[in-house]
């Protein structure tokens, strides 16, 4: 399907993941298919979308997020930056054959993400470290056993080695990437009691 699309359109911009080339998986496979078929392609390799934090939308307003690896530090990117990068790659010349590492402007630990969300929502919120075995069961039910193990492995690494911070967003957009705090401010409604699930 990817190859059929690649043959039909002039430019392909693919929302991929950091490490796609090394770790392969779905993202690596799609990248290879795009390279084979598209006349012009650009890859946006994201470390992590800040929208992942929406998983805590029903917890932040209760003041506690119970999850594993609070010390894991991530360079989460605002979806507006991903969209803006995609527009530039589709509209401007000079992005064909480029793979951008798309990140936020800094790394923020999961513990601090919760604190920042609480500050922006106006309800103090804190991280509560969840035992790994309990987290693995919960995560496996949500995303399947194999992906749950991959996520846990990623977080384990990010405790000691924070995710990379790239200047690619700033270079392409001509302004700094949006911070996690800006993302939180834009999403206050998603974390307030009347909008979040009970
Ligand atoms: N999350 C990350 O940190 C991360 C990192 C690297 C790359 N990515 C990539 O970024 C993309 C979005 O990630 P995500 O975490 O936001 O995924 P997600 O939460 O699973 O959201 C996927 C979105 O795609 C929609 N969708 C799924 N199948 C569709 C279909 N056949 N036709 C139209 N829409 C469809 C879903 O709509 P419904 O809600 O209606 O089902 C949903 O809005 C994915 O391609 C992912 O591989 C994400």
C-alpha cells in the first residue's frame, strides 16, 4: 500500500520514529518502502509526541499519576510542530531526501511533566512510582505484551540516557520548538475534570 501511494504522489512526508533506521520495526519498514517508491520523501522522526501525556488526563486533576519510571526523561514534541514541519516539507523545496529528528527543545522527566501539567491546570499534581510488574500488566492490556515490553525497555534506557534534543525543528521553522509547558497550556481543557473521563 505504501509503495502504491509512493508511486502516485509527488512528495511523501512520513511521520516516523527516532531510531527507525537502527531498530527497524514498523517505522523502519515503512521508511524503506517509501524510499523504494516515492519520487521525493521526507521523514519526520519523532522521539515522542507530547500527546502521549493525554493518557494521564483522568489522573492529573486527582493530583496523582501512578506510573513507572518517573525519572525517564523525554524530549516530547508538540503536535503543532510536527504539523508545521510536515507543511514545510510538502510546500518548500530543499527537504527531499532528508530525515529530520523532530523533538521538543529540552528533556523533561515524567515526574516533571506531571508537575508542569498540575501547575498549568491549577491543581497540584505529583508522580507516584508504580512497581514495574504492576505497570507491565496494565500496559500489556492496553497495547499488547510485545509493545508493552518495548515501551518499558525504552523508559528504562531513558532513566540513564535522556532522549536526544535536536535543533531540526528550530532550523526548519526558524523559531524554537514549543516546550512541554506550552503544550500543557494548550491542553488544559483535556486535563480538567469536566472534560476528562470520570
Ligand atoms: N506517540 C508517539 O510518541 C509517537 C512516536 C513516534 C511516531 N509516532 C507516530 O505518530 C502517529 C500518531 O501516533 P499516536 O501515538 O498519536 O497514535 P494514536 O494515539 O494511536 O492515534 C492514531 C490516530 O490515527 C487515527 N487512525 C488510525 N487508523 C486510522 C485509519 N485507518 N484511518 C484514519 N485514521 C486512523 C486514529 O483515529 P481514532 O482515534 O478514530 O481511532 C487516531 O486519531 C503514528 O503513526 C505513530 O506511529 C508516534
